[in-house]
C-alpha cells in the first residue's frame, strides 16, 4: 500500500505491508518457507552483509512473510518499524537488549503478567541487568527509582491479569525528563484499543500469541519502534550511538536515523540471539490481524456485559474490570483506550482458594488454560498457575491473590458466558 496515512484502522489491518506477490500475483501473502535467498552476484552479497543494501540473506534475520507482519503491526501501532520474534517473552528481551548492559537497570511496573515478573525479577539478573519494581500509579516512586544507570521504564498498557490501565502520559513525561525510553507491553489492549506511541512510548512490545493472532494457534512476539527517541542525546545508549565493532565501526543511529533501533534488532539482536519468528507462525498471525477490530469490539462488548453481571452477584467480592464505572481506572479509558478497556479482568470469589479451584473445574464453556486473547473464553486461577512462582506479596501486587480468578472474555454469546459462570459459581460455593 502506498499512502497508509489516509487509511483507517480496518483497511490497514487487512492491507498494510502486503502487496500481490511479485512472482505469481498471489493475493494472499505467501508463506515463504525458505531458509536462504540467492544473491544476484558476489557484489550484492557483500552489500547485504555490510548493511549497505536492505534485502533477504537468511531467515534467522529476515523473511518476506515475517516482513509483511512486521510492517502491518508497525503501521497499526504508528511506528516506523518493527521486529517480530518467537514469543512475547523473546520480544521483551529484544526490546531491552540494545538498551542494557551489565550494571544497568530498568524500572518496571508491579502490575505485569506473572511470567514477565519472573523474567525480570529472576532471569535477567543472569545478564547483570536489574529490574526495579514500582507501583506505576505512584509517580513520585517511579521518578525516585530512576538513577544514572536506569535505561528504561517498562509497563503494560492494560495490565494482565487485573486490567489496570496505565497513565501512559504521566509515565512518558517521567521517562522523557530522565532521557530514557518508555517501553509499553500493549498485548492486552492491542493497537485497536490503545496506541502507546501517541502517548509518548518509545517502544511497544507484543505477545502476538494473544489477540493479534486471536485464535490460540501460535506463539510470537513483536517490538515496535516509534522512531521518536534520540539515541545520541546522551552516552547512555552506546549500542545505538557508538561505533559497532561487529560492523566495522558503523554507528546505527548515525547511519539509520529513526530506524536505528529496528536495524539493530535485526542486524545484532536476531542475528546473535536468534529468537526468530518462523514464516508459518507469521502467516497465522497475519490471518488473525485481518479481523482484529471486529473481534476486539465483540470482546469488549461481552466483557462489559459479563463484568456488569458479576459485579452485582453476591458470590463475588470484587471485579477488577476497568470498563465498570466503579473502577478507579475508569476515568483513564477516554484518553488511553477510548474504544474500551479490553476483555481481561479478575474476580475475587467468596470462599477463597478452594472455591476458585472448584469454579475453574466446573466451567463448561470457559476453558481452563494458561492463555488469553483467544476467540474462546478462558479462565485461570493465577495463584496456582501463572503466578505460582511468585511470593504471596508479589501475587497480591500483581493482582493475583489466592481468591482471584482471571477471565479472558471471548466472542461467544454473552448470555451463554453468564449462564456458565452462574452454574459454576453455584457448584463452587455449595
Ligand atoms: C502472554 C504475555 C506475555 C508473554 O508472551 P508469550 O508469547 O507467552 O511469550 C507478555 N506480556 C503479556 C501481557 C502477556 O499476556
């Protein structure tokens, strides 16, 4: 597509990045199931390896099917480029990799997907990186956690599992003042509901495993580059601003301008970390994105109906859905995610841990799985599964206490979902 700026979201989710296949005219994006690409001649090969010409060398770095997906997600998010990788967790490492060094830290929201809490609090220590967890609603605490070694702030736009909405404008003001990027995990919101770049985010990460693919078929991740950060404004980001020994002293920011992060992620990140998305996976995700807005509208509509019903049910202690007027984040919807607060939230069930376990075992339409953002409604008891590795304090901070069940509301008939919850709650509390 040529002038994407004038097209609406529904057009772009179907067309952005794709064109009829130049070799065959195939209308659907072909799955380029190939590892390597024939060079025109030795000079062409040398230019590609020197990053003097952009093209396909080897599918660990770039692949035409994956490239369409990258352009599609970058366009929907309003970024200049994107790099897809093998999972959402891979995307988080890929986002931090060009920014971090041993001894550096990242200021991270306490309200994160449980796997991300573990990745940040435990695993990244092996790289000499430190995560500093703060309540991102406490702006003074966020600012106080930043020091000379801080290289980014990381949060989720709509947080998994509780559905808390981050005040992205406040956070990007803090990160801009500190001269560091704001990285936003936009998995639960998707670019249909929220555009973090409009609110000052430097990088947006996704687990494409969830709503973007939408049918629970493949794992994948993506890092979107806003192109808005001046990597050379300080000496904090030498991977992007200083000479790169592995490319004969090339400086990514000087050479690639606002695409520096994207080029670094491909030329160094994918090349050496190898967290590559495969073309078959990219195909499934491209299929999913074509209907993203249609699905998200139904997800949100159903979530509002189910959450409203649950809120008035005497067997439920609390519902965290930000789409309910009683929720403290409700006021943020208009500015941060005007098309709705997503379809992911938790409920606190009277009867605690035992009732929660019975509830997940009694549901018939809802599937008990460690996933979200499927067309199917899903349920999980976070404390005994995704958030199991966390301490009770971390579970509480993440909104995943022992009496809490997370719901990912699908696109089925809302009345059937409510009836299913009703019968399962009766069994859970009998
Ligand atoms: C699932 C998820 C991740 C991790 O993604 P994977 O594709 O499972 O690696 C990260 N962030 C959020 C918000 C998620 O829901």
